[in-house]
C-alpha cells in the first residue's frame, strides 16, 4: 500500500480523506478507472491518431506499398507515445492488385453500372466478358440451382443487407460475397456479380474478400452498388433477359511479408500475464480506412497510452496488437495465435476493436461460467459511460476469434454499428464519418477495461464448452 498515495494523487484522487487502509484494491482500481475515463473523454488523443493514420498513410491494402508505409507509421507512432516496448512480427500475405473495374447493361436498356472487384478476384479476359445474368435471392438459392444451368451466364446474388445495431445483417449476407464465385462456377457461370454487402443507398460499390476453391474454375467476381442492383431488378420486370458486360483488371502477384505491430505497457507484479487489446492496421484500398479500422487502431492505442501515463503500472502487461491483413482472411490474427502458442496460457483476456467508432453500449464475455458474474461486476464502472452488462457468448473480434478455441478468454465491447455498413469497404470510409465524442467514449471504455482486467483477481478459465 506504500504506492497508494502516489497513485491516487496521480489520477486526481488525493482529496480522499479516509485512511489508505480503508480502501480495498477493488475500490482503488474502480477510482482509477473512473479517472481514466475522465481523462480519455477530455483528450483528443484517439482522434489525433486516426487523423494521422488516414492523412499520412491513407489506404493500406495488405501487401501493397502503402501497407509498408502503415507499418513504419505504426512503429514510429507507438515509439513516440513512449510505450515500454514496441516491436513487429512478420506475417506472410498475398499481393493482389485491383486494377480497373467497368460494367454496364447492354440490353434491354443500355446503362452504366457502378462496380468494384471483390478482393482476390481474377481478371476477366482482356476484352471483358458479356453474358446474360441469372438472379438469385441468396447464396443458398444459387447453390440449389440446377447443375449446368448457368453455362455461359453471369450469376447475380441479390441479397439485401439489413440494418442492425449489432451488425448481424452483414453476417447473414456476407457468405454470398466470400463463397459465391465457387458456387457459381460449379453451376457453369463465367462470372458473378453481387449486390453490395452494405446498408446504404449511395451509388457506391462495397468491396470485400472472396475465395476460390482448388479444383474449381476461378471466375471474375464483382460487387455492384445497391441502386444498380435495384436498377437490374426493375429491368428484369420488363425483360427476363438482361445482358451485362464486365471488365476487371485484377491481378494476383504472389506473396510478400507484412507485420503485426505490437506495443506494451509492462506490468508490475504479473508482467508475464497479458491483457491484449487489438485492432487491424490494414484497410481496403478505395477509402482511407477511417472506420475500418483506423478507429480501432486509435481506440486501443489511446486507451493503452492513458494507462501508460498513470504513475502506477498495472499488475499485468497491457499489450496492444495492430494486426496485419485482417481484410484478407485474419492472417495477422492467425499468425499471432500460432507464433504465441507457447504463451497463450498467460493471456488473461483479449478483445479487439473493429466495428468503427460508434459508442460502446454493452460488454459481452467468454469466460468461465463461474467468472461471468464477477467480471460483470468488475466492469460496472463503465455503466456511467452508457455500457450495460452482456452475455457470456463473445467472440472477442475477428483477429482474436480463434483464441477461445485455444483456451483464451475474450470480451466483445459492443459498438453501435447502425450506420457502419453504410460506409464499410467503400471509398466513403473517410475521417468525416467519425464522431470525436463517440470515439473518445470508446477510448474511455477500453482504458477502463484494460486497467480493470490487468488488475483483476477473478479466475477466468476454463472456458465453457462452445454452443
């Protein structure tokens, strides 16, 4: 308890008049957490970081030259903030070049379309391709189509993404993007277009990763804007045969090395135990990666920096991980789990910010059943920030989603993503979409979470069986 006056004075609590021994460690941690929130909400650090990333780096597709710029930026930024340790770890990533993307309706009523290549797509022939489309409501409907029924045609998956605060509409339609090309090729299609996986009505197409399957012909894959999907539907009401042209200049260029960038606030009494808060550094190449995931980078970095600035170190080490190549298949997360396998038993808990900058409204957990109520009680300090207790079914976020299967507890700090998929994976993912006050609330909650978990005495393992 000798460091208690120093700690409390350092966070503005020197006015407490009761004897130091009257306060439990839980009381002290709660008070420090309250002060961390006040500091975070009055600070512009989070916004300054995301502004720096989007202005000084901008688009940073994994494997590109700008990805290298982003890694250098992250190293320099974390070092300038004074973290106890800053380092990087290699991640092998594919190199994919988008190239041009053009599409138009040839008949029955010629009109241009707004289109973008899906990530990883192959190119069309140099002259492009022209074919009639066959429309499907969903990936499942495409998979159920007659074998050979799409010979020489272009498949069109027309699944609409519903708007929800938790983003669940995305999970219901994204499979068409990722798996549609394989399903279409199996039915004989020469290409595939999808309605953008987005909730907006802007004439912007949403990109995103898709995948091929060994032994199945790789066909060109693209997304059209939501208004253009509506246009095609209106034409189909007038004529059952709509013919489109599609030209993609996409190119696969092998592999290269990117990096997970890591910074640490060294723990005091349990320095070998880790509280991981992460985000992904890469972005798609058409916007500036502000909400996806510059905001997350800013949130976890600023949260850890506020803890770093306390006069007293947390008991456990707080580790910030800025993951590589999340957009290309969670490659940084998978590499981290593999490379840190030997110390995963020392990871106390992990969480990732990757859902924009909307306010956090709930914390979900995946901890031992016996630990759920205690950790919920621990984080009651966040109630004043508008954060409610959640369930015990969290995934933790994309890049940490593989950790529960390896025994690592996780938490999901749920953000309001009501408008997230209006901008997601489009040229419209830019800094102006971030509300500084909402971003500061995120920083405050993450700072409280990391601090309270770094000092928690609750045993979080073993995890409950997966449902």
